[in-house]
């Protein structure tokens, strides 16, 4: 197995880490270009195109750090991170905030036999070079599509929520029969027939720029109404988030694809997700709030059509991201276990890591307690 990128292509040199592993740290646009040319295994949220769309929209490209850790055999991992300030210290963290479901390093070669202490020493040395007080790896899958996460060899704790996934297969109808019984499938067909009264139903990927912009505009409008009714601040009203979604869904290489359900020319539902080499990760979804439409479950009709499409296209995995919801449990019944991993680099970093672990642990306790979590959500709504 060869290294991710030939060493001479790096401006930054490899340095010793006090272990059997070496490291290097790159920044900004150069690091993003190197990541784009890398060949390895990761989630779609660590793709260069997805990261670039987010960083540029947030004017944060100068905060981008790419850390490579490698061994003498050329096995390597890349960690695309954002340098941020938290609690008075500098941390290396997942890029994308809540819009990125997972953090998983880009893997090239075999890293499962790396000693835990060697990996920790390499991370600590790289963190010092990058000016981090700590690494905070939030929502790191223990495995991703059969590949173990080497970071999970480090001390970690369960993330507040797990994610919902589905292993796809060529026979979509057999898969859907496993997910829903005959009565449920019959009811959904009846709902589809009711929706067809609004116009001929069609589903599929949105490919033309004018249609992408129109679908996003309708999505933003639906979410604005939904959040206003709940008394919650609309995160999609932020210009940076809108710029990110527009950049990621447009262009020749799209990091996010939109799948829609139309009745004639009327948009009934949309689901947007991050596209991987063999996977699709749902990021956001919405449907027409008109009661005459919503009563017939357009979001569920769209979801079933999407699963059929992904199976026909040869995708291997579909997921609906982090968190609990009835539709997630129904159509993505497989659990994707997630971990929170903190690696202190400095004395201040040890304090930051402890505070972060405590905060994330408390969040998990609240989310595991339905009554307490419901109370917390109501209190947050009143304070906004």
C-alpha cells in the first residue's frame, strides 16, 4: 500500500513524533488541494468538496488544518480539522458542526495494528505543531462500512446519540419487504395514490442548476415556517448555511445531492444528503406542510423511492444521520455506534478535554431520559 500522497508534493515536512509514526501538518487551500488528491476511505463528510463548500461559505479556509500520520510502510491516515476556540483554548475539531454527521479519518492502508501509545504520541506531537490544546473528535463512528476507526483505539465515551443506518442490496423490493410488513406497504401505496391526485408523481435526483436553486428555495421556505411555528430560531436562515448548501449542491462535483418527490410541477418532499463513493448520508429533509398533502406521508413515499434508487445504482450503505426519530428506526434500523474522543495536547487541553467529556456525557444522559430531554427542549424554546 502506497502513501496517500507522494512526500515531495507536501510543502510541510514529516517530523518525528517520539514514536514509530511520523506526522505533518498542512494549512488552508494547500491542505485542501492535497486532501482532494488523496485516495483513502472515509465518510462523505470528510471529502474535500464537502469541506471546501462549508469552509468557504463560512470564510474559514484559513482555519483548516490537515494532519497526516504515517508509518514506514506508507500506511497513513489524514485528519481534516478546523482550528477553533473553545473555553479559552485552541482545539482541532470536526468541520461542519451539526451539519456533518460524523468524523472519520481518511484511511489509506492498514492502521489497525498501530499501538495506541504510538498513535497518541503522534497526535500529541502533531497537535503541538498545529497549535492545538486538544483534539475533540465528536461523533466518530467505531467502524465505517467495514473499516475500523483507528481513533477508537484511544480512550473514548459513547456519543450522546447513535446514528441510523441501512445496508443496501441489489434487490430493493426484498429489502423493503424486510423493513415494512405487507399491510404497511399497502397503506403506503394507497397514500401514493392519494398524492397522485395533485399530479403525476415522479421521484429522482435534481440535476439542473435552476431546479436545484428552486428546490432549495422551497426547502428554506418550508423550514422557516416550521421553526417559526415551534418558536425556534431557524438555522437555515443564516446566510453562511444557505451559501454552503448552494455551493455543495451546485457545480460539476457535487458534495450534496437532492432527491425529490413531485406531483406534476408541485414539489411535495425533498431529502438532501452527502454523497460518498458507495454510500449516501441523509442530512436534511422536508415536505409540503399543506395538510391536504402532509396527511399522506410524502416524506415516507420519497424515502422508499430513494432506497429503491440507491439499490439500483449499486450503493452499499444508506444512513439518516445522528439522532432518534420514528422514521429513522423504521427505514434505517441498523445502529451506527458513535464515540466522542478527546486527546489533550497541553495542560490547558486536559482541562478542556475534561469539560468537553462532561458536557457530552450530560447531554447523553438527558437524551437517554425522554422526560428530561423533553423538559430541556421546552426550556430552550422558552429562552429563545
